C-alpha cells in the first residue's frame, strides 16, 4: 500500500485588509479540512505565530497581526478557546504583539497571550530539549509561520516555526551545540515538530520576507496563504511558489530521511487557487551563512534580551 495522499490548500489574498484576510483564512482552512478536522468545541488551541523580535508589521519578520487575529476569530467561531503563544528570540510575547499593534485587540477578543516557558525535558532525536509545558498541554496547535528566506537554512515555511516552542535562550544554545552539522540541527527541528504535531499549518505568504531572513530581509508581496496538515507537503508547495528546489532545503531532506510527511509531489492534491498562477520567479534567495552560533553571539544575545525585557517591564509598570 502506498503512502496516503496529502492535501494542500492555496488561496490568493492580495492584502491584509481585515475582511479580506478573514475571508481568506476561513476559505483556506475550510479547503484544508475545516474546523471539524482540526479542533473541537471547548478545546484550548494554541495559535503559534512567528514572533521573533518586537517590530511592526511593516517589517515582515513576524506573522502579520491581521492573520493572527483572523485565526483567533476562526478558533472562537468553532467554539474553541484561542491562546496565542511563542518564545521570541528577543523580548516577550506581549512586547511582540504590542509592536504589531494587536495586544489590546486580542485582549478585547478574550484571547489569552502566553510566553512559552516552563520547559519539560524531552528526548528529540537523541537530544534532550526543553519544550514548553504549555505547548505540550494544549488540546491542539495551529502553526502560523511567516514565509521567509533564511540565511542558515535556505528558507523556512512550516517545520522551523515549532522551534519557538523551545523555551527561552535554549534555542540559541542549540545553534551552538547542534549547529556544527546542518543535518543534525534539521533532524532536531523535525523531531520537535513531530513531538508537538500541529493540527494544521497556515503559512503567511501574503507578504513574505526575501533575501537575508529571518529578520533583516526585505518585504516581497506574494499574495498567498498556504494551509495543510502535512508539513512537508506544505513546504514543497511553498518552495514552488518562490521558485526554489525542495532538494536544496536541509529541513526537507531531514524530514524525508525521517519519513515525516509527504515527499512525493505527485501525491499532493492542491486545492483552491492554482499555485502555478502565483509563482514568484525572481524571489531573492538568502545567501547562506554558518548555522552554528558562537558563544560570544549567545552571550551578546542573552544580554540584549535582558535589557529589552527590563525596558518592557518598566513600560508595563508605567502604563499601570
């Protein structure tokens, strides 16, 4: 018996105008299977966006705020409880959401916002990794990454976003301890994804990041949302959308070696809008740099994080 087929939904969405974004989210998730496939009434559902550094939506480093709000509303309409959480590389969840302009809006919607801390040590491909207890204890996860070029990994679409469920600065430490070998690091990323097993992936490609991602790249309008349960199938379609060879991505190669996801494009059923009409032939690829972080970089990052968090705590105290 052959491997089961995978469904990937592709929907054109040309802007983040609120009603257009909500309609596109509703459509793409219905095409991917609908709420009855992914969540149940009463479930606590972790919406895991890409929150990396507290910058506004004009810099496409983070999942766009309108998409976060639209998915939270989709979860609410399904009768479930939306929780937005991440463990940003710099700052904290509320700081990142405030920079995006939606911290208060999510609060008015009744959405809980949590920092993914309190790690639980779990063996992932032979490595002990501290994954947030909150991410492990929710009833379902909606993976909500930003489509980005990435200097260390080529590009990131679905798998890598779950790395944000690793608590605190351990993410940077793993770049040092596991980053000597791209295959080893990629296997760890795939293992973390497999451990958390998101119910569905919804990739923000309305405005992507090209060039030197994941933070310093430029904005590129692609006008597309991609959704599906199978992360490898979603990544392969995203590769095609930005004119990239899937074989060039170490994460996809690791997933294939680990037998995670569908890697036969003939077995991927694309529904919705025709992805071939949405291909960006001149998407700027990232120039690759070493994956491994130096100890100096890790210490500098930890210091910057401490300064940033102190400033955010002072701002919070002043608002009170």
